[in-house]
């Protein structure tokens, strides 16, 4: 692949109002979600769940790329295809989560540092050989009681930038995911202030590490009040706060922004994305496509239906496709939560 191919991959991931399906939960996270639904927590069931998603008919109408976990990229579908190849044959670009998780940050109680840089160059080369074309690394920032500290922001931003530089060297598009968490009672304004501050430092580090901004995607949180915040904000207030934050902190060279859902329900995440896209309509031109890279907000309704049973695969796939369609509509600003269930293919 040439450097130009890297740019083309980044653009393809946000083209045509499509977005990403994050299906890269670590084994413990996937198992926790299975346990809640009484699904057996083992490698074969994780494989079955990922196969259900990757083989959903017509998924590529709305989904441009899917993010795999290390276990999954080494597995095969029942038809005998490695997952990355099955996705490519379905018209979906395969990606891979390459961080090894958020660990306690020494010296900073209740703060995390995402690890995974050791040996990353070799792992990226292997993933590229397996067919991955992009990668993901998630940093997390809890909010409240003096958090996030400058130390945790600097350390995580530095790691994100070093990961991104290694990805580009390996011809993988890095998705940069700095997530300000929703837990807590903080206000919308506080989330906006912290998210903007984090993004400034992340882009400063990307610049310092010579990362080509034209060949990354940013995966931020929407600017939201804390889950325990007493005051309720409208979709428009949330969209305006998110818009201001991104316009101030994200260079226009970035080819696309793909939001995480952060634990919002499927409908709330679609409504938020829709309102954000509409809020940009007032500008004469928007700097970046604003799309999605949701995990829970796309997967959960389908997993609730599947419950681990083959007999439920078709209806679970329909539910997955439905959420993907809703989110594509949200990228266009045509989603309406009140008519969610009647959204049709175009
Ligand atoms: P959620 O959409 O469930 O927040 O997950 C996105 C993701 O990929 C987390 O790294």
C-alpha cells in the first residue's frame, strides 16, 4: 500500500454517510455482557456472536468498517473464512483494536493509562498481513475530584500519538479514541471543558510525533452531562456543546470524526448524532464528516434478542441492521427517535 492508500482508507471509512461497528470488546467485557443475558462465556460463543454480526445481510449498506478483537481476527466463520476476509467479502473494511487495556496509573488514584506499546510494531505488521486496514486505541478519562489530572492526560495523549505513528508506518489508519467517561454528576459545561482540553493535548502530541492528520480518524465522546447530573439537557444543547468543542480543538485536516456511544441507549446515541449533524448545517461548510463507531448502541438490542440461540440469529441480525440504518440516517440528519422503528432502507 502507498501512503495515498492510507488516506483513501481513512476517507472510505466515513464516506457515503456510513459508520463503523465496534465489535472489539475484550474477553472480560464481552463475557460480562453475555453473563447479564445468561449466555455461556466461552470462546465459541464469542465467535458465534461476532459471526452473527459480521455476516448480517446488507450490513455494508450502512457500515463501512468493523473493529475486531485479537481473538476474533484469529478465528474463522463457520464457512471457514478468517473474520477479516469474511468482512472484506461482505464489503466491510476490517480493523483491529491494538491497545491492551486501561491499567491503573501509578501515583494517581482512580486514573488509568492505556497500555500496549511494547511490541506494537510487530503486532501491527501481523494484523496488516491478516487483512486489517485500520486500528483502534482507547484512552479513558474519568471526571471529578480533580480528575483528569494533567499527568493522566499527558501520558495517555503521548501513548495515543506513539500508537498512531506506528500504525501509519505499518500502513494502518489509526483511530484515536480519547474517551471522557459519562460517570459522575458533572455538568455539560464541565464535560465540554475537559473534552476540549484533552483534545488539544492529544493533537499537540500527534503533531509532536509527526502523525499525518489526513490519515487518522478521531473517535471522541459526545459532550454530555454526567449520568448523575440533575439537570436534563436537550439534544440541541448537547449538539451545540459538542460542535463548539470540536470546532475549537480538531484540525480541519482530519478526514472524519466517528463518535463512540459511551453507554447511551441505541436511540439516544442515534438522536445525539442526528442533532450534532443538524447543528453543523448552519455552517457554510463542515470540516469533517460526523459519523459513528458505536459498540453498545448498535449491538445491545441485537444481543438481547440473540441470547446465544441459533434460532434467534435472523431476528438479531435484523435488529443490528436496524440500528445501523438509524445511525446512517443520523449522519444525514434525517433520524427521528419518535419514528425509530419505521426507519426503512433507502
Ligand atoms: P461504545 O460505543 O459502547 O462506547 O464503545 C465504543 C468503543 O469502541 C469503546 O472503545
